[in-house]
C-alpha cells in the first residue's frame, strides 16, 4: 500500500486518505477508491514535453491513449505503446522497441511496418552458418562480432578467421580449445 507506516489514530487515517500519497520517486498518486483494507492506485506512463494543463476531460483521456492500434499487417493488429522498458510496437505476440528520440504518439502504420521489417532483417542476418549433421552448432553474428554457439556454450572466433568459411571440424576444434582453457576468474567484491 502506498501510505506511510506511521501509527496514527483512526480519525487521522480517514483524513490522510483524502491527501496525495507518494508511491515512489517516479510518481505521486491519489487512490481513487479507498476503504479500510482496499486502496486502488493507477499509474500512467507518458513522456512530458510541455507543462501539463488539463482543462477538459477529453484532454485528460488523451493521455491514456496507449496502447493504441495503428493498423494491420499480415492479418495481425499493430499496437504502439509505452511499457516498462520504453516505447514499443507489438505485432502479434512479438515486441519491437521504438528507437530513442522517436515519439510513439506520432507513430504511424507505415513507420511501424518499417520497424518490423528492419528487425526481421536484422534477425535473419544473425545466422551465418549452421550444420545439418550437428544442429546444436551454429555460427552466429552477435553484438560483439561473430561467434560459435556450441550447445549452451558460446565460443569466440579468432580474429582474422572468416566465420562463413568455418567447417564443422573447425567449430568442434575451437570449442575443444575453449573448453581446455582454465576458467576466467571473476573479480572479487571491493570493500
């Protein structure tokens, strides 16, 4: 519950419910419904570009417009919203992050489709090579360069080696060499 933990007489508790409560460092909210045991709080996520001057109900309701539908693509609805990790586009069950600096309130169907196609292209370029005889070994393009996914273990590819030209034997050899190395020591806690 968002109320403070100080002990107060019952009459003070009734008066306190009529005031604003600090929920955390990000928001101050007023319980729209409060009883002796139930206090319901609502949270709104938005980007503030100008001071808030709410004069009409329509303006207030416009702030709750997320998630909103911007159209359909491949017989699935496209939603634009603001979530816990920032603005996003949802297409079916997949989520695509909207790049920083772009206003999700102005996102159109064309912009959402462009983002979906760009993320799909990026995902398709991740796989460099796979082997039919060993499906657990793949050569992938990662955030920090190409690497070999050997089961649940990732193995670095040495610099100067062409990742597309690696054979299955090369991948197995690199994985065996990486397993033979002593494990890296994790840095200890600083006191």
